[in-house]
């Protein structure tokens, strides 16, 4: 009997526990009900937040896309500009302005034929300096100061004959005898020298070169670059004119034999003028401290430190009169600036610190040499000086 009662008691208690387990608690059900309840305003706010986030993401994506397109457009424009400045393309935009007075000499046909063969643009005009050859080109978009969209180059050639040069010598002698002030232009004078003075006074930024054509044979006794003009009695007068033109007007005089040499000179000057814009463009890198011949970002350094030694070498090479071999002689012994600073600290005196690198051997060249005390002292000042305005040389 007691056993039966205990069994019944166990069964009853077990069922009660199950009923208690199956009955959900009021607190848990309340929490679930609270989590399920969301107002319409909260739902709309969440939807608006999601919509705003998507819109912001879309705007950022469009902004990045526009910046990428703008960068590509700038690169294309820069590439087109560089292409226009290349000599082989820039020379096509140049126009040779040939004064009509030069056509009176039959030898000018050599020049015109050569220009036509090279397909260079040229025109005959009757303005500016008589007997002159000058260069013009269309102005770029960045050159707003150009008149009528045309840029005049600063190089001007004045082609004269031997007789015209003699007239210039006599005109200068007459002015000297009259004690005329330098640069005074006489209104009654008809000499080419007076036209030259007047032109240089009005166009101060022009560089004029006078080409004197001689139809006589070269003198076999003297230097081949000089000609025998049979002006022994006027030799001093000729030298006086040349010195006067060079010193007071910055005008040089070249003596050439025939129109073929004049044509060669014109071609050489035209090619030199066409190369100047590209050289100026290459001479202005994005980073002014980068050395010539290196790419705009300098030396590439990997994450593992590869390339730091080359950066250290380039840093020393940026000093004046330091060749790559000299810089390599220093960095091969001291691969980093910190190692060199440690070596300086170990020296007992400032004099020994300054001469620490003097005896290093420079590899390369015709003969063996040392770094020297001068460069050793400059590198010491570079690494140890606390004065930012100190001149290293």
C-alpha cells in the first residue's frame, strides 16, 4: 500500500511538472508580444532610412564615376597637349614669314624650294624688319595674351648681301664720326642699319641674327669659318660695328657662303624653335624635386622595403656635382641614413665626422678616385644640420 501511494504520488507530481512546463510564462509571452508590435510610423521610418541609404550609396557611386571620367578627360587632354608639343607635330604649326625684299635675290628660290619640299608653311609679307625671316604659330587656349590668336617667336633672321653689309659699316662709321648717341635713329637715313635699330627699339624682346651672304670663294689661308671680303682698309670699322651690335643690341652676325648655307641655317633654327615648347614641358615635372629622367612619382618602394636603398642613393645624388657613382660609393658602405648617423656618433670629433666619407673609393670611370672631403662635408651638413636655411655648398 505505501508503494502504490508513492507511485501515485510520483505520477501526479510528474504530470504537474509537465503541465507547468507546457504552460507559457506571462513574462516571456509579454516580451514576444512587445517585439512583434511595430507601429506604422516605425515601419515607414525604417523604409525611409533604407531608401536614403540606397540613395546615398547611389550618389557616392555616381560621384566616383564622375571623378573617374573627369580624371580620364584630364589625362586625354594632357596627352593631346603633349602630342601637340612634340617637335614633329609642333613644327607643322609654325609659319615662316619671309619679307618680300628677299625675293629680289634669285638665290631665295633655294630657300623656297626647300621649304616646299619639307612641307613647312610659309608666306611672303612686307611688314616688320626688312630682309627678315621670322616665325609665327597659332596661340594655344592658355595663351590669351596673343594678338589675333597668333604668337610671334622671338627669333628673327635678317639676310643681307655683302654690299648691304658694307653700307651698314659705312653708316655706323658716319654715326660714330658725328658722335651720335647709341640707338639714335636719323629720320633721313635709309640704311638697313637704321631700320634694324628702329625695329629693335620697338620690339625689345626679339633676338635678331644678321646673315651676311658672300658670293666669293672661301679664303684658303685663314679659318674656314671666315671669309675674305677684301675689306682690309675697313677692317677696324667692321669690327667696331660687330662689337656695337653684339654689346648694345645683342645682335650676332654670321657670314655665310651662298643661299644654300642660309637655307641650312633657316632649317636649323626652325627645328630648334619647334623643340623649345616640348623641352619646356619636360623641364616642369609634377614634383620639382625629382631628378631629370625619373618618373613623376620618384623611386618605387615595395612593402618589403625594396627600393629604399635607391631612394637613399637618389637623395645624395640630388646634391650639386654628385654623380650616380659618387652616391653609390656612399650608399654601398652605409645602406641607410640611420647607419651613417650611427657612424657619425661613434666618431670622437667633428673634424673626423666631416671627413668620414672622404676616403671611400668610387667605382667607375677611367681612373680610381675617392669621394673627397668636400662631398663628405656636404653630406655631413645635410644629415646633421639643424638650420633649414643652411647652404650645403
